[in-house]
C-alpha cells in the first residue's frame, strides 16, 4: 500500500481471482450477508454503478469506478475468509509498519540529496497525503502497543529487553511525528489531534486505573496546549510590526534612488512586503551575485524578483543595495531555489507551516490569490462544489459528471483554478454532489447496522475509522488506489464482525467449567 500502485492493482485482482477459484461461494455469501461492514462497501459501489448511467463523461465515470473496485473486492475476500489469528495479524502489521519506516527513510534521503525537491514529491511511490495517513496509523499501532504493555505490567517489572523495546517504539513515534512536519501535512496534525481525543474518550475508564497512562494522557494533552500556544506565538510574530515598519518612510535610498511603496497592506514577518522597494538597485546588485536574471524563474518555477523581495522583507531590511549587502551566499542560493522566506529553510519546523498558511491568507485577502496555495485552493473548490450541489440537491449529478461540472463552475466565476485538473478535496462533498441527498441517505441507512455494532469495535478499528473520517474533510481519500486500499484493508482486518479463523475456535467446555483464554482464543482477539 505504500510502495507500488502497480503491485496494489495486481494484488486486489489476484485476491479476487483466487477467491473465485477457491469455491465455497454459497458459504461465503452467507458470511457476507452477516457483515455490516461489507454492506457499507457494497452500497457505495452500487451507488457508483447506478448513478453512472445518468450520462455525462462516461469514460471518467468508468475510470472512477475502476479505481474504487478495491473497495468491493478487498472486503469481499477478507470478510468472507477466516480471520487471521492474533499472531498472524501482529506479523502482518509489523511488516506494514516496517515498510512505512523504510519509505520514510527513503524520503528523508531524497530530501537530503535533492535540496530543490518539493515536499509533495518527497514520497516516491504514492501520494504524500495518502502516505501520511499510513504514517498516522503506524503511530497508532505503536502507541496502542506501548499502552498495552504499560497496562499489563509496571516499568519496574520490565526486563531490559522489554524496556529497550518500549524506548525503541517511543523513538519511532517521535521519528514519524517529525516526518509529518517535514511533509507539511496539515491534515495529519488534525488527524493526530482527533486520535488523541477519541482514544482518551474510548479508553478513559481503562487508562484511569493506570498511573503511567494517566501521566501519558496528561502529557499528550499538555503537548496539545503547548502546540496551540506556539501557533499563537508564531501568529503574533508574523503580524507584529518591526521597527522598519514603524519608522517614517523615506523617499530615497542611501544611494539617492527613489523608493516605491505599494501600500497594499500585504504583510509577512512583521513587515509590509511591497514597501521600501528600489528595483534599480535590486537589479544592479542581484546581477553581481547570481547568474539568474531578475525576470528569470527560480528552481521551483516562481519569478526571481518577488522571491527576492519577500526574502529581504522577512529579514527585516530594505529592498535595495543596503539589503542586498546583508545577503550571504547561502541566502542567494536559497533564493535561486525559490525559497521566499528564511523560515522556509527549516525542514522540521511548525513555524514554517504556520507562516506558509498565514502568507496564503494574506495573499488571498489583499490580492485575491488562490493558485498555488494549498488551503485556499481547497476553499475555492469547496465553494464551487457547494454551488453545483445547490443546483442538483436531490439526486446529484452522477459519478461521471462531478469533476466536469465543478470545473465549469470555476470557469463561470473566472477562478484562477480554471483549466486545472484538481479534484474537490473533500470526500463528503464529492459524494453529496455525485449522489445528492437521496444517494447519501441510502448510504447512511446502509451504515446503520455497522453503527449498531459499536460496542464490539476494537480500539484500533475505532482509531482507523477516525483517521478516515477526518481525512475525508480535506482530501478525496477514496479517489485514489492508495486511499481505497488504506481504507479497505485496515478496516477489514479489524472489522467488528470478522469471522474467526479455524485456529481461533475453541472446543466446547464441559458444563460447570470455565473456559481458559489461550493466546489464540477469540476473547483475546476481541480485547485487542
């Protein structure tokens, strides 16, 4: 799921073919009829099939249905087959976590060896957004495993090997969280915050009995408070004017050339970006420092001039020969790569993420800019999607017309995103536009049997569902193969009504005797 789209496609096809060759179809169908999770996936695919006939871009609709077939085939196979034993599941998920670790290391190696590599291209095999969801679930696996160890014993009773394993898992959690910061994954931060809240609610009674876990929960909550405090501090530093902004504005530079002042209110790092600008001195001095011209493009495709001006602005200096003299060779190289703020040079930085978001907000506020800004593009797409929904609220536009009609709306409003190939980036809006209120109501009804089994949901199933539901707020999680496999495979592994494997069955216990829970009994699997 994290290394190859080709193998993912080949895998679900082979799973389906093997399922048919294996036979026992009547028994499998009976098992599937008792699975509320399969009903949800089956209904979702049938909605795509029925709403496909509404016309429009049939080619796109068929391709979309092909991408979503794993949502039918994978549950069809896994939910009608004997469930893996606890040991088998552990081995499988250990391999999965190890693979995610290896891919994250490869991504960091690419970052080190390719300085101009954009963060969206760090992960070489699948979308960085889908990979971030896998990272979040691996963090869940590690933390739940650590929590299980702490509830079963105290640190004083741990063997040296157990303590080393616990420390190693903690280091891996820290590595993966740092990696998410490198990916600049805002969705992942929201997901991790939601996971903390859900896990605390679900397991509060159990964790309340363990002093160590109470300390862990309090520490995590304190971390969230510190995170919010840091964000507030960064926002304050971004908007607080520096002395250069507060002093009287001179008309001429130290060399006697005139300054220009845009007075457009566009601020970054405490200074107004387009004030104190002398193009004549910038061009003269820049030509002595770089082989790129002021009107050339930087390494990431943006013009040199606005990049240079923003960089000098963030340094708190004037945009003239005096400011140019403060640039080091490292600064010049960064500008040539397209780095517009010294803060952006920090790879492991929350401040960088906050500053990027604030600059996007300021650019949209004062210049109505949208293109190239992650969150603003989403808002623009959501606005177009809501307008399409208002025109077709009851039965939607069909799964084959969703993207086309949204882009027609973008064209009508003369949006900067016209003629792009972007999706809506909100799975709920995508379903609402495609199937309307009628189709979404049918899907909700299909979810009711699954919701009635909530008392049997395992912690890992609940947390995986949380990752999926939160990610769908800002991503089209089900619009890619990697997203569909992430949702289907992991949810079926921990389905609340998964069929026990043959080795999980216990022999009948004579009346009057209590059954004992061995390492492969269903009672331990349920508690997991």
